[in-house]
């Protein structure tokens, strides 16, 4: 079995070895590869950009001037399969610093050789051309190592014998001289040109003043004409405005009068409607309720009248009915009493003296009870009798009136009873 190995785009993977002693090598970057256990070997190589600082000290130029030159190179391992295989053969297993040292030695050698063929002025004044020359000369050598020079620039150039400073002073003096001459010539030309410009300016100014005066005069004339025309138009416009304003005021007044007439008509119509509304309101709130109340009172009076008449008729009918009933009752009672008295008389006629006496004796307790009824309310009776006392006479009178009373109540004549007859006769 084996493992799957992956690498990013900034790294190369080299898988070598295989079954049966195979010498096949697989180069992968930004992908993956399969490696068998025990029989395959995997190694990695960085593809990132490497910055190399090249320093050449005290290197003499073609004129024998010792210079100190510092350059900066950006290099990387190329990814073409053949060149990558070459780089892997030479640098696989080495660190990035080791690779930088190899490239640095190559670049410094070419830089030294190129410095010996150029003058100070060529190196100092045309650094880009110098860097391009170094890159073109060193590229084949580092390319055979599978490395590409991306860029090479000269960072610094100086010397310790003041050659560059002297060269700069001379050039500075020349430039200063040329500058002074240029300034003087420029000032001279400037003075001449200034005078010419002033003359031209004055000519132009005079001509301009003349034209300005002419233009001003024409302007004033035209302005006067315009002012006159404007005043005329303004007066006409003012008069037309006032006339139109008067017309508009007249129209407005006419419209106001028409509006007042319409408002007056509307007000009259509203007042008429208000009068009708007031009349209807009075009719609804006063007249109609009064008529309704009068009608209600009339109806109540008529109803009361009818009620009284009906009550009177009912009372009369009642009295008549009661009278008829009472008359009928009295008539029936009279007939019954007459019949009873008739029957009683017939019965009394058939009774003997002993039977009549028995009836009288039976009635006496009831008579005595009726007579003594008032006396039940009397606790005590004291009878006082003197020489002139009437007690005896009153008793005799009571005995004399007793038969008449019994006869009236029972129809029995007690005076025919011997005992009563004897008592009443003795009293008389």
C-alpha cells in the first residue's frame, strides 16, 4: 500500500523509485501523487521567489577606479519539466539558503566581470542598462541550473576615493555655469521682451482706450435712445396697465355686485325657508301638540262621560236588579210566611189547650233569653223600693204586656191560659 501526497503551487513534489527497480521519477506541483510504501521516495523543493543581495566591493572598472556595487536579484526555480528535473538533480535535498548561495556566487562572478569592462560613468549614469547586461550574461548560467532570473537591479554604487563626488562637482560646476549663462541670457531676453511687450501694451492700450471711448460714446447714445424708447414703452405700459386695472376693477365690482345679488337672493330664499321651517316647527312643537292635547282631553272627557253614563246605567240596573231581587225575596218570604202562618194557624186550630200550653212553655226559655240578653252585660242589679216605689207597678205592667208580646211573636194567645188569665186579671 502507499500514501497520497499533495502539494501547493509554490512547491514541487518529486516521487522516485518503484516496483522492480524502476528509475521513473514523477514531478508534481500544485497537485497530488501516489507513493508506495518502502519502495518509493518523496522529496519536496520550494518554488517560491528567492531574493539575493549581491555585493561587490573594491572592484576596479575599465579606468581603474575601485567601486562598491550592490545589486538585488529575484530568482526562482523554473517549472518546465526538463528544467525542473535539472533543478531537482542539482538542488534536491538542499535548503533554500544553500540554493541562494550557489546563485549568489554565480551572479557576483558575472557582476565582477562586467564591472571590469565598463567605465564609472557608464555604470553610474545608466544603471538600468548595466543591470540588463548583468541579467543577460548571467541568465544562461543560472538557467542551466533550472533557475530563472526574474529581475536584477543596481541598488547602490559608491567609491572611497571621491571619484563620483568629484565627477559630480565638475558636472555641478558646468551645470551651474550653464545655469548662470542661461539666467543672464534669459534676463536679457526678458528685458528686451518686456520692453517690446510694454510698447505693444501701450499701443494696444491707446487703441483700446480710443475704442473704449468710441464704444462708450456709442453706448451712451444707444443707451439714451434705449432709455427714451424704454420710457415711452414704460409710459404706454403704465397707461395700459392702469386702464386694464380699471377695467379689471370694473369687472371685479360687477362680479361683486352679481355675487351680492346672488347672495341676497340666496339669503331671501334661506329666510323664506327659515320662515317655513319656523312655521312647521311651531306647528310641530306648539299647534300639533296643543291640538293633540285638546283632542286627548276631549276624548278623555267623552270617555269619562260615557264612563259615568255607563256607570250610572250600571248602577241603576244594579239597583233595579237588587230591588227586583229584594222584592222577589220579600214576596217569596211573605208568601212563605203567610203559608207558614196559615199552616201554623191550621195546626194551632187542631191543637188542644194542653198542646198550646206546651208550645208556650217551650217558647218561654227563648223569650226569657231574648229579654235577659241585655242583662248579661250587667254585673249587678239592685232594686230599691220605698213607700212610693214603682217596682211593683212595673212588674205588673210587664206581666200584663207579656201575653201580647207572646201573641205577636208566636201567634199564641196566653190570655186564654187560666194561670196567665188569673194573674193578669188579679193585677188589673
